[in-house]
């Protein structure tokens, strides 16, 4: 077996059957949370809207 392959002891499979695959569920929730955080912290749309307002606004002093 090469080092990149993961071998789980037999008890692991039994626990997964009895309790569910907590590690996979945790990983999935963490990835969803990261995605939601990226979206919440993405200000690019706000900046784009501000830039569009500034470009389209009229100034008597230009």
C-alpha cells in the first residue's frame, strides 16, 4: 500500500454504519460554510455598483 492510500481499521467501517460518516459530513458542512463566508465577504458587486454610480453621475465642476 502506498502512503497516499488510506486504510481504516475494521472498527471504523462499523462505526460509520452505526453512527454515520461524521468526518464526511463535517467536511461537507465546512465547505458550505466557507462558500457562504466567501459570498458574504465578497464586496465586488458593491464596488462595481459604486463605480457605475460615480461614472454615471453628473458633476458641474468637471
